[in-house]
């Protein structure tokens, strides 16, 4: 009997403990539920209709936003892997595709989050149409940059990693945003360029379809130089530079007979436009050393000055020119 009684008491205690846990859990859940149902007056006043906006709606809004960024990150990673498997390993192309997918997902996620708060997007768009017109005029330049950013992302005429020339400056594209593009110049200075500048102005893209770039070095030689020998020396110097593209042969052209020199144009092709300034310096050095070694004179501007020496006796009399040189009184010397 004692054993049976102990078993019964233990079962009763277990049931009591389970009941206490259930009551405690129910109390916590009830407290959380009451907290989530707490109305947010400010949002309720902004929301259309009579439905209140509570803490639960705000928590749902935050969860949707966080989930959108997490999903966007995951989708971008999958997209990059898929593009690499298909052979598209260009950093600019992959980055552009990732950025475009990110913006699309953010817009969709933000729309779902707004719906979670209880706002009707259709009503909001209709109510804000008039405000949007005035806002559009006030934010015309900013909106133009945003639209230009989408155009650049879709067309991919400029992408991260490209070497471009804007307003006479050669820069490298570091990062492209929806409003502006960050570039770096040869002095390692970062410059922020509005996207509308890249869309509306003339932009030279050295790496649009390939990275082949032509370097030129102009030099003038003296007029008494052997031009055929000069061309051979210049061709050998251009052919010997290490950075040139071996597929395309150098070109040496006689471009002009100048005032003081015969001008030659030496050009080679390279595969790195970003280092063109340093490579052009190496090419100039090669041309200089080759001409010096070949005994060819590099011409420079010269001016010949002729001095007419006048004797001392000529200063006492009048110096007549033209028709007055025939006689002292201006006559022609005839009787």
C-alpha cells in the first residue's frame, strides 16, 4: 500500500509541476501578446482607415526588412557563383548584376514591409501623386542621377574596374552606386561623380569591349638625318619595349615637316590603359636612348638671326629708301 501511495503522490506532483509550467508559459505568452497588441499612436494616425498600427505590426516590419537584406545577400552570392560557372568572371559584370538584383529585392521587400504596417500602397501612391510632382521638381537633379544609375546598371557601358576619361581626366571606376560613381585618379584620390555626368557627357571608356590601348611618342629629328635609318632605329626601339602587345606590330610614321625638325610618331599597343602614363614614359626613354645610340640628332626649335653692320659714315647722312634713294631733293635726277 505504501508503494502504491508513493507512486500516486509522485504522479500528482508531476502533474502539478506540469500545470505550473503551463501556467507560467501561458502567462508569458499572454504578456507578449498584450505587448504586441499595444497601439502605436503616431503610426496609427498616419495609417489610412480605422485599423490601428500596433507593436506587432512594427515588429513584422522590422523582420521583413532584415529578412530582405539576408535574402538579398544570399541571392547575390548564388548569382555570383552561377555567373562564374558560366564563364562570366569579369568583376564589373558580376558586380553590376548583383547590384541590380539587390535593388529589385530591396524595393519588393520594402513594399511588403509597408503592407505589414497596414498601409495600402495603392492609396499611398494615389494620395502622394500631387506631392510627388512637386517633390520631383525640387529633387530633379537627384532623380536624374538615380535614373542615370539604373541606365548604367542595365546598359553596362561603364562598370567597376573600367578605365575611363571624364572631363579630360583618366580615372578608374572603383564602385558604382545608384546615385553616384566613385572613381580613383592617378594621384590615388577618390572622386565622386554624379551618374548623370556619365550618361549625358562624352565619356571615353578604354576598356568597354577590350583593354587594348595605343600609346604614342612623338619626336623630331634634324633635317640632315637619314630618314630611312631613323625609321629603322625607332621601329627597333618600339619593338623592344616589354609592355607592348605582341599581337600588333609597332607603327612608325613620318607625320610632319616642322619648322626645325622632321617629326615622327612612334606608337605601340598595350593591354593596361591604367598604366599608360608610366608606359608612355618608358617608351619615351626607349626612343631617346635609341636615337642617341644611333647617332641621330634630336632637333629642337632654332632661330637664325642675321645682323647688318652699318659703317660710322652712314650715320651722318639721311638714309633714303624707296624712290628717295635716287636724289637728295626727292627728284629722279633728271634735268
